[in-house]
């Protein structure tokens, strides 16, 4: 059942990313709009809608089973995608497409649902697999969307998107009706934290992890929009294929990291590796800011390994401190903070580059990683050590 749900996630991510790189072409072809500011506003609106959608569906999932929600929401999302294909009004497109995003966002429930039906010992590997699925889904979505835009028409992407939504609806319905899968199974686990850790860590842990990862995601997404432009400026090569391949290095490194993680024995310590990942990520950012092709590629490889390990381990930490009944709601709250970080970076990176040049995102991102490292160290590492020493003295 876990693999079936991971497949649903892959279909959802591919469907979600079909048009992401090509909205400028779509707005120009369909509505004659060429102003990049309007595309930026639309991306911001999508991000805000996702921030609202996931917590909403997570709350609903406390009353209605996740797969039941997906059957109906993905059906509605598919119908709205067809409406996006047919509409010729710019205003109507905004309204219909954003409502579509609201319903499509329910697929994010699959992530915590998968973790709810497996043992906690399986969480690190499964979270790693899901992280890679998101990378691969984004790449596949961009490829399929690009072929559609080049060979047919950008509007046809919404037809493919609708097909993806209907496939998710059918797969969810199959799981619910099939006697082969126990869709109501929830693995009961016993907390292995000490009473001291429960008191120190679980108190406000959603806000702590949310704020820390908000800075991490802000820093990570800050270097993305202008990286290809930065590489072309440094290398003097305007090949989109090469700049795209350099941009995609972290995704390929994530695949290697997942393979290595599954081969070696992992401990149940959620804190292990976060500090080293943040330190490596800082080194990777520093190297990428050096105007030399070999150094940039080296930094890209180091950064790809670090950001994969860091994101996975923060998710492991979240689900370790949460409980199965609260997985969806807790993850949706942290996801809200992470998307807020992405939104803030989207609004600020253009102004930074315009005022300070193409290297400034790496400098600001490096500062963000250092702040993330310090906050994590004092909030989680120190908080679990100092009080316990005092307790021993008394």
C-alpha cells in the first residue's frame, strides 16, 4: 500500500509542475500578457493558496478519511482544470485556477498519511523516498510540460493536468474499495523520548520547527530563480541545456544520497546529521558564490547532498515529536511556515539581484543557513542537555 500511495504522490507532483516553468509563455499565448510582474503576482497567489489549502484539508482529515477526501477533491480539481483549458477570460482564469489549486492541494495529505500507516523505524527511508519523488516529479512535469508547449500548445497542459487529477481520483477510489489494502490501518507506536525530552521538546515544537525551517526554505529558494542566469554570466555559455543541467545537480545528488541512506544503517536519533548538513550546506553556498565554473559545480554537489539530508532529517524530527493522529495537521502547520519562507524569498530575490548583482543571493542564503544552524542548536540541542545536567546536580 505504501508504494501505491507513493505512486499517487508522483502523479500528483508531475501534474502540479507541468506549467510551472512555462507560465510566461502561457499568459502570452492565451491572454497576450507579457509583463513579468503579472506572472510573479500569479506565482505569489498560488503560493498563498497552497498555504491556506493544506491546513484546511488537514483539519478536514480529522473528521473525514484522507482517501475519501482525495476522491472528491481531485475530481473537482480535474473539472476545474478543464475549465482553465476552455476559458478565454484572464479574470476567470485567475479565479478558476486558484480554486483548482485549493482542491489540488489536498494531495499533500498523502505524505503524512503514508507515515501514519508505517512504523516510525521506516520514517527516515520513506521520507527520503518521498523527497526524491518530489524532485523527480518536478523534473518529469517540466519535461512533459515543455514538450507540450513546444509541440502542441501551452493550453493543452491543463488537459494533461486534468488527466492526472482523474488518475489520482481513480487510484484513491481503488484503494478504498480494494480488500487487498487495509486503508484504515494506523500503526500504534510508543514514544521513545524521555519524560524530560517530552517536556522540553514537545512544548511548542511546531512553532520551533516551523520558524527554523522557514528560514531554511527562504535561503534555499533564494538561490534558485537566477542561478541559470548566474551560471551563464560566469561561464560565458548561453546554452540553456548546460545551465539547466547544472541547475539540476542537487536533484541528481538527492538520488545518490537516497541510495546511500538506504544502504547504510540509520539510527533512530532524529537530531543526528542536521548540524552537519547545515554546515555542509553553508560550505556549498559559499563555493557557489565563487565566480569559477569548477568551484560552482563542486559547491552545487556539496549543497545538493546537504539540503537533501537537512530537509529529510527535519521532517523525521517533526514526525518523531508528533503523534499519528496529528501528523496531517502538524505537518500542514510546518508546511505553512515553509511556504511563507518561499513566498518571502520570491518577493525579495528580484530586488536583491537588481540592487546588488547575481552573487548576493548566495551571500544572503549563507547567512540564513548560519542563522538556521544557531537556532536549531540552541532550541533543540542545548535545550535537551542543560536542564538534564541541572537535574543530575540536584
